[in-house]
């Protein structure tokens, strides 16, 4: 599936999915809030309506009592009509309360009291005062019923408020769970897409580091989005091209060296014949010229052999065989191997640092330390001191080799790692070096993904090696 989708398209899909989840959670929260607001408004309106109805019923009862007793005492029909109107309004209010949850028993009791009062209003004028006392008693009973209805209304409002609060709490928990679920799912999607996208990027990074470290024998194949696969294909093409160029260079050096060796051997043989007098006795000047020819042909042969040796070292630098190695022990072995050389010059070689385990090519790193130590011995004054310091940084290994010699001339510092370059400051009465020792050091350290540098903190030479990938294998 990923083979037909680009990195950009995957990012867009990831952002859209996460945005859709968060948007759905937000819309759900908004819809719930709207529902709760509407429900709260309806509950408040119902509570107000119930309170107003209960209050109105009480007021109508007071008006009914006043007009009823006045109509009995005065025998006024207008007052009786007002009582009937107030009674009708009270019945309407009671009917509304009945639909709002007031118990039917209380409604029936209230209606019975009203019917009894209405019956007492009709009768002979000479019984008016007796009926008035009975009406007064009935209205007191009616007030009790009104009070019970009012209490029931208050309980209904309280129950309605509790129900609303319970609903609010339930919706709050549901909304919290939905939001947490949406956030958790978004995080899981982000992690899934992150892993899905970073894996090919890590492989891409590893492939680039491999090319930088000249590990050209490892094929490059990047799985993932289509555009990253295309980059992997381009890197694989580059790797094959570098392998081809490296092979061409090696063949060229072998062919040139071979072609040079044959005429050089003939030239050396001819010079030897001349010196032996095969072609006739040589004069002193002729013998001096033959000596110069023999010396220069020897130098040329040495340079050809050095060229072949450096080419072989550069090729071997790409063939790393990493293994867990105790670097402190490796340094001690190299110091012990050159014990005769530094003791002959009465030098002191000190090793500083604690044991460090790292994934390196033991043989090649041993060659690096041996070359640096050999240079330090060669340039150190008699009875001088050489220090080799091993230290571990946060994500790297550092090796310092410091001597007390004359150091490297300023004009030679930028070229000291060039193949076949010999500095101006050579130790007295020492065999002139080939100029490839430090070049091999640089090749081997670069193959490990590290760097070697000459630090300007003389007076002696101070070489520093750093291997940043020693703990990432």
C-alpha cells in the first residue's frame, strides 16, 4: 500500500485523521452543551411556571374566601359572580398543576372542598351567619390543601433540579471519556504514523552514513512511501557508481604500477651492469652518475610500493569487521608491541583513562594507534614523554596521542594527512618516512565514521581521534 503513496500524502492523511477525531470530539461537546443548555432552560421555565401556579392558586383561594363570605353576609349577587369567576380561574390553575405532577388525591381533595364551599353559599338568608362560619372552616381546610400542593410543587422543583444535576454529571463523565478517548486515539495515530514515517527515514539516514563511511558492500533498499523509495533507489545507484569508480581507480593504479615496475627493473639492472664494468671501466664522474641513478631508481621503486600499499589500505578501509573491543587493552597491546623502539630512545609512554568497550574493527584501529605511536616515537627527543589518553564522551570515544617533540610546522598542518606528503621538520639522523602513515590513519578513522585532527596546542604534536558512532551499532 505504501509503495503507491508519497511521504507528503501520508502526512496529509495523518493530519486529516487526527483533525477529524478532534473535530468530532469538539462537535460532540458542542452538541452536548447545547442540549444541556436547552434542558436547563426548560427546567427553569417549568419551575417558574409551577411556582407561579402554586402562588396563583393561593391568591385565588384568598380572593374566593373574601368574595364568598361577603356575598353570604350581604347577599350580593355581584359578589357571588366574582366568587364564581375566581373559582373558575382557580380550577384552571389546579388543572395546570395536575398536569405538572401534583398528586391526584390532593387535586380531588381541593375540588371537594370547593364544591362544599359552593354548596354552602346557596341557602336561606336566616342561615347565612351559620353558613359563614362553616365556609370559614372549609377555607381553612382549603388553605391546608393549598399548603400541601405548594409543598408538593417545591418537592417537584427540587426533584427536577436533582435530575438536571444528575444529567449534567452523567453528560460530563460521558464527554470527559469521549474527549480522553479522542485524545488517546489521536496520540496513538500520531505514534503509529510517526513510526511508519520515521522507520524509512532512519534507514535512509543509515544508508547515507554508510556511504559516508565507505561501506559500499551493503546494498541500499528503502521500504516506505513512494518518494522515499525513489530516494533509496537513487542512493543505491550512487553506491554502485562509487563501487565502479573505486574499482576503476584500483585497476588503474595496479596497471600503472605494473607498467612502471618492468622498465624500472630493467633500468636498475642496467645501472648495476654499468657499475660492475660490464660495458667497460667507468671514470670517477661516470661512476658518480651511476650511483645517483641507482639511488633514484631505488626511491622510485619505494614510491611505487608505497602507492600500492596505500591503495590497498584505502580499499581495506571499506571492509570493516566490527566487534566489541576493549580500547584500553588495545592501546596497551600496541604500546607493548613497540616497546623496543621507545625504550631504545629512553622514552616514557603513559596510558591514561578507564576501560571502554566499543564496536570497532580491532585490526584497523590497532594500525591507527600503532602509526600514531610510531610517529610520536620517531619525533620525540631522547628521554621524552608520550601520553595516550582514552576518554568516553556522551556519544563518542576520544583518543589523544601527545608527544614532546618539535611538533608540526605551521605550513605543514593543513597537508599533514595528504598521501606521500613529508613535512619540513624531520628528526635528525632518522630514515625519511613514506608519507602514508597519517593518510592510512585518516582512511581507517573515516571508515569508522569518525575524524582525526591535529590540535594546535604544541609545542609537541597532539593528534585527537573521535569515533561518534562507536555505541550505536
